[in-house]
C-alpha cells in the first residue's frame, strides 16, 4: 500500500492518494495528520484519489468505522476520485456515515474534482 498526503490552502484541504489495499497500520500513518488539521480548522475538505485501489483489509475497515464515528461532522466536503464502479458506489454508501458533501469523479475528470473542492476552500478562507 502506498499513501501520499498533501496539504493545500494552509491545511484546510487535504489530498490523500492511495494505491493497493489499505491496512490498519496505514490508518495510523494518516489519521493523526487528519485529526491535527481538524483540530486546527474545525472542518476540512478532502480529496481521496484511488489509483489501482483494492479496498481495505479487516483492520483498516475497523479503523475506518472508528474514524467515521469520531469525525461525523468534521469533514465539510469529500471528493472521491477513482476508476472502478464500486469506488463510485462508495460515494453513496458513505453518506450515512458523515455530514460531508460527497461527490465522485472518474480519474479522467480529476481536474473537475479539484475545481469543485477548491472552490469551497477559497470561499471559506
């Protein structure tokens, strides 16, 4: 699994790129950064780029559920970017677990995801 994390807008926007399969240990590497930014800003926006993504193992799924419960109201908007049908389905599946506005974008339209997510950041800074 490879995870890359980038901040924009002084940390108000977090871009997480994932490949492979997420594990519980992967959550230990990026959740503290997310929580640090939530503490600083109250709410943040996120882009989750999924390239050659294969989902979660059991430990990661449990960590994801705990994260969603703890941060139900802390993510303002979430752009999911991927290239698989099930990844698009995640944008619908995730809605009951967050107050975030969620939109899915195909990898071929990644620029639209960034336009959408950045428009809101500029308006809130």
